C-alpha cells in the first residue's frame, strides 16, 4: 500500500442555511464550488458577524480499500462547532474553532465514490473580534496502515543542562513515539542538519505502542532569532516482516530558554528583550482564510522593523504561521483561550469549555510542542474567571495540568495575559504560574517585582494607540481620540483610555531591566473591534490591513 498525506482542498462545494439547521433541506439547497481554505463571511462585508449554518460537501474515490488501510481526515481549523459525516455516518464532532483535529474515517468508507459532509454551526456573537466562519484552514487526507504513528505522535525535546555539559559535553535529545496499536518490528531514525547532512542514524527493534529514544548531539547548530537553524528527524516504522507501515518527518531546533525574575528572558544563555507584537489571525481583505504568502509577507514586514516575537492573540495560530516563525526566527507566545467558564459573548467557547478544554489543550500543545519558536504556552487572555470567579485559580491549575500532561519535557512553560493584576485573585494565579503577563498595567511592575521577587514579569499586551495611515492631527499634545473626520492621528497621539503611547510603553519597559519585554497591541490592523469609530477594522496596528506601515 502506498502511504501518503495529501492536501485535500480541491473539489469542495458549499451552501449556507439558517443557524441550527439539521440538513433536511440540503436536497433543494443551492450549492456552489469553493476553494479551501474558505471564509464564508468575508464576501459580504455588510454582514461580517451574521449567524448561519454552513455545509461543505466533497466526493472522492477509493479504488481498493485494503484490510490494513487506514484513512485519517485532518482539519487544521474550522470555525466553529463542527460535525463531520462520511457516507451519511457521523465520524466526529469538534467544537472549538482554532484547534486542529482529525478523525479516523476508515470504517465509514467504501470502494468507489465516497461523500464527505461537514456541518459548521456558526452563531454570533462569539468573539470580540472578527472570527470568520467555515473551513478556513487546510484539510488533509492521510492514508496509512492501521498500525501507524498517531497524529502529532512524535515528541522531541533537546536539552543542554549543566549536568549534560559536565557528563557528556553534549545536548541530550529525547524522542518519544506514540503508535495507534502494538507493533512488533523495527523503527528507524535519521537526523539531518540544516544543510541536509546525516548526523545521526539509529535502527532498533520495538514491540509495543510507543518508543523512546535518547541520544546526545555534540555542538549542534543552535536555533535563534538571527540564525534559525532547523534539524529534520525522519522516522520510519516497519513490521516484523520488513513491510513499511508508516513514516513521518519532524523539524525541530536546538535552543535553550531561561526565564529569570531578575534578568528577564535568555535565549541560548544570552539576554534578549522580547520586542513583540500581538497578532490576530485574520489577513485583512482575505478574511480568516489562511494564506501562506500573505502570512509570510506580514512576518517579513514585522521582522524588518525589529520585531522578534509574536503573541498569537487570543487563540492557537495556523500551522503556516508556526512553520514560518521557525524558519524566520520569531519567538512565539502561543495563546489558547480568550475565555474559560465565564462568557464574554453569548455564543463564545464558554459553552463548551468544561467538556472540551482537555481535548483542545491536547490538540494545541501536541501540534506545536516541537517548534523551537514556541517559548510560552499562554492559557488565557484577560480571563474573567481570574477576577470575578472563586474558581479562577482552580481552573488555571486544571489547564496547567493539561499543559504538563502534553508537554512533560517542558519545551515551554505556561503563562497568562492579565489586565486584572491589581487584584488579589489574578495575583494568586500569577503566583501559581510565576511567569506573569501584564496587559496595560506596566505601572505595577516595580511594586510587584519587589513584593514577588520570584515572578518573571513581562508586558503581554501594551500601548493600544490608534492610528490612520497618513492622517495627522495637530497640535500633537492635544491627544484627542475622536475627530470630526472620523480618522485617528498617525502622530501617535490618539491613545485609548486603558493604553499608553508607544513612547511611554517603550520607556517603561526599558526602565524595568528585569522585564522580559513586551508585546505591543498590535502588529497589523485586524477586522473587528473598531475603536473609536464604527468601521470594519481596528486602528491599533503599526501596519494597516493592506500591509502599509504607519508613521508611529
């Protein structure tokens, strides 16, 4: 059997029905062809937040379904509340719109023509920004054997502790493999350096559902923000007769991180200030539909202006963004939730949190835990529960337990982004995490650094200056937010009441030498949250939605 993983974006068609539709009227529906990734809301800019139940349909052929064949359908992201059917059989549900999920569809398949139907029950309001709707990230079909390496089942950790340096003089590299079923056979590992040269090869027997390999690397080329060196690990699984069951390729990097209450952040032993920006997931006029080239263009512009870190506000990012951050040398504060049990909007994820948070944390962590760019796992942004609920600390601990379960070798630590740091409940959460992100509360840095000398402090969200490119309002010191021309001054003197000017934010961060740095709100303008005017997109970006830089 030929094993393969193919992009499964072609030949989908789409129809839109009323929210909560059960599909009984699909026979008479008007279907039209769409390209995946697809955001069905962006085409109607007058109704960017309209509720609806979207249906996607695709036919494909299975020539000869073998006894040992396994077909896995993978969705990088569908927004949100999704049910997948194959040949009228429900193969799975997924509620959150930002995490990657997959279903084994083998038992629902037949020889010949097969039909996939995807139901997306999008109900607004569900976020404070523009979410988009539909299958807005890539779809993949993986054909393999029933005994295979599970999705995201290769876990790599490269460490260089003082003990390793003293006893081995090398980097300790640990690889853990998870299999779908017991395999008695061989597993081979081949590691290639950034120049594609073989630097380590190992073939060994296994009999079980997992394997663990530990080896030492002498002076590997390090991954950092200037020279983001990536190594490639190829894994091949064979049965006892030498038949190839499965294979996969993972990229990773050798790097160390240190989070110090007094020194801030250190990468590979060198002090580094996080000159970061927050980024929402939409791509301006392209909507939420992921686009590799558009994402790369955004990152190139940010890199050229000195940005070295991205905070994925306020949800897991696309696979494409993570790959680009690895290649281009960005550090990533990867964030998962904007709410927990308490709602910010009627139809947001709080409806599903209690039943689904474990599945979503697992999907979030396992997909991205090998990326050298990821330096922190942010379990939430401005979470009401950490201020208004007695369960805030308890839920934070629950989430951290899931982070630990899925990243036990600690490739990155958990953190949180909070605008409630002046109150006790949020401080209790920060005291548990020890790595504390402050949203717009830099004035508390010195007080909290003295009161909590073991906290690692950074600005998870700062500034929030609103600007219209090429519009200038004088005099500079007026500082008005709203003007008669319905524009914001590009001088940087239009500041929201919870924020601060860029000069003030940068000065406060520079004065706090112990701070790891900051993430400015935001790198690019984004759709939604149109402060201070009722328009389609925000004014917060340093760069506008078209990719043109503003002046301040």
